[in-house]
C-alpha cells in the first residue's frame, strides 16, 4: 500500500512541477532560483518520504514516472 504523499511545503510542489515541465533538475533549479544540488536533494527527500521515485534520472535530464 502506498503511503500518502505529504509535501514539506509549496516550494516542493513547485520544484516537482518545474522539473517535470522543463525535464531537468538544473533547469528547474535555475528557474526557481535554487542551487542544483539543493533541488536534487529535495527531490530525493520527497522520493524517500513517499517510498518511490518521481523521476527517472537520465544523462539527458529527468523524466517523470507514471
């Protein structure tokens, strides 16, 4: 059974949406005024919290999972 997703704040939702739209942690971080390492760390924490990946990480960027 999946755990209900609990975002830490609206900035997490903005980061997820920007990454999905732009297809890249770097582009999403830049658009939100964040450091890329911070963006990657926040996405990883969210994924650990819900117990599943949100994005497939590829050399060419990030693709949202189903």
